[in-house]
């Protein structure tokens, strides 16, 4: 038996806002009967204020899926679309007093239905919004995209394939995509590991900076005929120099800020200082 | 205390009062070790023999063919490992895709140890084809393990015929009879079954006691090694109170066999009839196969099993589900998947398993509450009753691989 909170059981037994709004201003549909859970969210939205006046849901799924859907409708009512879009799956789970980890995908489903509904609203209004780049389906059994996986990893600090499965269901079917999920996790965190740069030896510092220059930064500059060279390292201060086309390029300053500084800080840590010499 | 209507007897059963009474004396009075030389110990030994006698009557075998174990799982593991150890040159195992995890996961583990396993498929009625067994048997096959009856659907497998086929080919045959014993008549002396597993707590004995039957003349290699108990076939001081309890339970099971197949079967049939009459869009699984008299696996379309169980539980009704969400896995049970139950139904599967303690009044109560629960969940479901399945085509193209 699952260790469900009393609050969750209450929302499951007496769900609020069950149903469908007639002629809704926005509809969000996620999941499928094959996958074992599905949610249809319908919204009434005030055209002027963009506030969600009413929200109703219909859910096929386990107790936590029904409870998550119900609290979602409660949480978003009265909020503007902008405010509502900030709600995360963790917020939904927290509202219920927590969910068992294997059930976290139920809260993710709520968040996705809301995203889909907001998307649907703007599409209907003819507003073009930037659609995420990573719509690639990773888990074909449960139709989970890379975007969903990356978002779950970031929001919930996920480190293992099992955790990703608990939160998104990805990898829970045939398991064929587990290797890919592992790579997504690795790649995600590879960019996030904080390095204690200051206490490294000079040789270690040179090696890591050279590696980032060679693997990440210079390949980008190379396209424009430029090149970046490490000049010196003093404590937390990394001194670099533009060569080739970059040395005379008028937008080199912008490149330095947007690419060089950002990449180095992301890969090492935010405390380092990068200067052009 | 809230009223409990217990329709989950394939999970475990209530210990019979008579069984409980039978056990009591062995805790504080006849507590000696049956292996001891003194008279006190010898007195206890007699009760082990008595229990063995009663169990052999239930199974139609010789008392010395009974080995006491700690549970059905231990019996299954002992049987399969023994078959492999006594046939060291053979590396192939045949079982079914619908076995209990006690056999299925053991076989999966053995695959990682260099053994080859054939999993016999089942059709939409949950039935195996014995031709598949004949085709799968090779000179390399060490053991065939086929359950006597399925725990989820109650489907009864033709294990006697399967054992006959195996005997002709010189291959050991084991059956996990945990669900079948006490529910259908068994006479092992008339079969070619080499090994058979029983679990006490499925027949109104306590949890923590099991039996492995090993036919006389079949080579056996013990799983637990140590003392000389059970004639060297299972080391460890005998669990005397539980063994005595199991003996009593076996005696009662034999006595109740007819009631199981008349009274309990009637209740089960009544339950299915009333569910069919009162709730639309349902499917009874394994209906076209021979089934245990007490088991009913019903799939409710467009709703999810865990939700059904939790709402039933609110009404004091205990049942089980093969749905994905209840177990923390993401797919419906391997049994339902093997039977190719459509997804619209598989996720909403509930198993009701009855016993001689259930009543007609309980059946009525369950059907009444169940109808309410299904109605309520279908009102919440976006798919219910003929509405377009908006996501179905999205996922349908992706076949779930196994």
C-alpha cells in the first residue's frame, strides 16, 4: 500500500473541479489510455486580464493522478497565465503534502497539461510562441520528450535513470531508452558540476581551462576564423587573448561576454574571473 | 473496527480457528526439538509425521515425498536449483510467461548465469499450447516449470499432460501449485509430476510455511545445507507449530474441497453475473479457459485499477489489481500483457478471490459498492463510455516491447 498523505487521499476521494468547461478558452490534453494515465484540462480565461477564471479536469489514472489534477485546478484558479505558468510539478506535490517518488510523474502530468493548455490558448489567439527545441521523443513507450526529461531533471535535481522514470515514466516500458536517458542525465550534470577551482594546482587549472577552450569555446569561434588562447592564470583570474579573425572583429567583445565568460563560468564555477588581455 | 469484506484470498487467507488451535500447544508445552534424543523430542517428532501424513492425503502422494520449507518461494527455488544441479550438463529451462515472480524472476536471474530460458506464450484466454512445450523441449532442457493455476486469472494449466510429455522426453517437471492446492482435486500418484510447490498461507495456515513435493526416485540436491532434517533434503530446525498447523489446514482443505467447488464457485459465478448485469464495459479475463472456482479477474474499461481498489478499500472491501500504478511499475501486470488484454481494459483490472468464509450477502455488498465506484471514476475519466480517446492514437503507434 502506498504511503499517501491524508490531504492527497482527500483530494482523491472528493476531487474538486471535475468536468469539462463548455467551449473552453484553452484545452490541455496529455497522456493516453495506453500509458495508464491521461488528463484533460479545460480553462476559462479572461481575455483582458489573462486571468484563469475557471478550470476543470478529467483524469484517467491512479489516486495520485486524480488528486494532482484536482489540486492543479485549485492552484491555478484566479492566477494570470503568466503566474500559472510558473507552477512546477514540485509545487503540485508539495500542495498534496508530498507524493511517493514512484508517483511523481502524476504531478509532472499536471504541469504538462497546464503547459499544453497555455500553449493552446496562445495558439488560438494567433500569438506565435517559441516552441522548445528539444521536442525529440526519447521514450517511445510513454511518448516522453527530451524536453520533459530535461525539465524534470532540472526542477527535481534528478541524478539516476530510476529517478527520471519515477518522475516522467520515461524508461518504464520496454527500457530501450535507458541508455539514452543516462546520457541525457550525464550531459545535463556535466555542465552543472561545480569545480573548486581555487584550490587546484596551477597545472590542474591550466588543463581544465585548456580543455574547455579546445572542446567548447574554440570550435564555436573557429567557424568565424577566430581563436582564443590562454595567457595566464592567477588565483581565480583567467587571462585570455583573441587571435585570428577575432582579434580585429568589432563584435569580439560581445562574443567574449556571451560565449567565453559564460562557458567558462558554467563549466568551472561562478566565482572565477575571466579577462581579456 | 470497520467491516472487512475479504475478497483477496489469492494474496493470503485467514488462518482457520482450528489451525490456530492446533498450533498453540507447540509454543509453550511441546516445544522440544524433534531432532533431540530425549522422549520429549520424540513426542514432537510424531506430530511432524502426522502433518506429513495429512498433507500426503491432500496431494495423493507418499508422506516421505513431502519436504517442509519456509514458503512457496523457497519450494520453487529448491525445485529448480535441484533440477539444475542434478543435471549439470543441461543449460535450458522452460517455463511460462505468466508465472508468479517466484519462478519468473528466478528464471530471469538464471538467464544472467548462463542458462537459456524459454517462456511459453499464452493466448487471449490466458492458456498455453502444449505443442509449444513439445517444440521447446531439447536435449539440453533440464527442467520444465509450469504453474498449476494462475494467481491473477485463476486459469488452470494442463500440468498433468505437460508432465506426461516431459516424462517421455526424460525431462524433470515442476509445478508451482500454490494457488491450485485446496481449490481443485490433486492426486499426484496418478501423474508424472516430479516436483510441486505449496504455500501454507494460501490454504488457511499461517505465513512462513511451505511444502515441496519431490516424487520418490527423483534425484534431489538440497537448497539449504546444514543439519540432517527432512532426511537431509532441507536443513534447519523444523518449524513445528507451523508444520502442525499446515497439517490441520491440509485436512480441512480436503474436507472443504467440495464446498470450494460448489459453494465458493457459486459465489464467484454470482459475483461475475451481477457485475456483468450492473456495470457496463467490463471484461472477465480467462473466461474461456478452465479456472479456479474462487478467482475472478475483471477488467473495467476506461478506469484505473489502483483508484478502484482505494475507493473499495474505503468501504472495507479488499481485492487486488494487476494494474501498473498499484505496484509502482508503469505497465499492467505481465499476466495481462501476455494475454494481450487491450490497454483500455488492462489498466482497470481487479482480482477478486473468494474463500469458504465469504457469503452471498458480501457478494451483493461488493457489487453494489463496486458499481458506485466505477460510476464515480468514469465520471472523472476523460475516456469513459464512448468518448473519443484523445491520446490513444498518439501512443498506439508505439508498441510496448517485451
